[in-house]
């Protein structure tokens, strides 16, 4: 049992702080598996660490990856995870899976988030409108000089279609119907951010929680409103979304308790 607990801790995060050693002598008797979107991993990992310190009989494993929203939702429907952290609601694929398996999921919002357009720090453009963003991503605007920037081609970078960020961008910026220009590069979250960091012509987008504090990219002001903790909290920044934890209806009490704990941690971290 001790070996299993240690494996769960390792899965949580390789660089976990030494505080977990306080409960090494207690064997875990209950286990919670969490799979989540990359935008939620920092909060979930810190919450799991402190929760296990307070409840040494519970071992929590937090894993995530690109396309984590889709996979997190899928994993709880399939029964391979207890909690799925997602930045988007269940899609048609998930709904069909639930109908086939005869299960239902319930979601609890943890915090508000936003999807933010980002560019290279050397790009002089500071703000764009939602209309201009749509025109750029559909290929109608192709040069930065058309929006007040340098005479330089725009390199459009979109996230992969099974990410929560893509779903939000498609719904709000592309208004649910427009198609991304065929010349766009479709990259995972980390690669999209890296492109904005290193290529002066790139425009990309990312969840706010993934880039907050990153000084290597410039967050683009949208319709005169900057994405920050205040404008996300009061929903004045328009490209917004909610980060939620999903469980199967009737989930065990220890699972429900951890979800409530994460909500509390998220509220405490608000400015």
C-alpha cells in the first residue's frame, strides 16, 4: 500500500515539495484520480498537495496534457478518472458516450478564465477588436500593416481543435461558424505560445492561466480591455470561459469533498 501511495505522489508532480513527507507513515486507503486541462494543473496540483497533508489516508494523482479538457471529460465517462478538469462543456462526442454508457456528469465551476490573443514583444501592435481578430483568423487581414503594425505578414497560429481554448476562440471570435484560414498553423498550447515568443509575425492565443506572468509574450488588448484578474473576474474581457471540475453523478463523498476544497483554494487565491 505504501508503494502505491508513493507512485500516486510521483504522478502528481515530480518536483513536489518535502512537506508531503509528513504523512509518509500513514497508508492511503482512498484514491482519487484527476485528469485535467493544462490551464488547471497548477491549481489542482497545489490543492492536492495541501489536501493530502491534511488527509494522509487519501492519495490524489493529478495528470494532464494538451487536449486535457477533452481527455479529462472522456476519462470520467469511461471510468478511468474520478474528476475531469475542463475549460469547456461536454461536446457531442462526450454526450454520445454518456448516452451509450448510461451515465451523467455534473460540473462545478472552480474559477473564471479567459482566452487571450498573444503576439511577439517586438510587435508594436497593442490592441485589436474582436472584428479584426476574426478577420485575421479567417484570412481577410494578412499583413500587420493593416492593423497599425509593421509591413510584415501575419503568421496565424491556432490551437488544436480538441482543446478548450480552441472551442472558446471558435465560439467567441469566429462566432461559431467562420473557419480558420487554411494557411494557419495548428499547434498545441506550449508550441503556440513558443511561436509568439520567437516569431515577430505570429499571432496566437492561450488560456490566461497558462500565460499570466509570462514576460516573453505580449497580451493583446481586445476592444480596449486588457485581460487581467479583475476584467476576467467581472467578465468585462469578452473572450471568457469557466474552468470546471466534472464528476459522475453520485460520485463518492471523498471526491465531492476534494472538489469543494479546490473551489475554496481558488477563491482564496483571488485578488
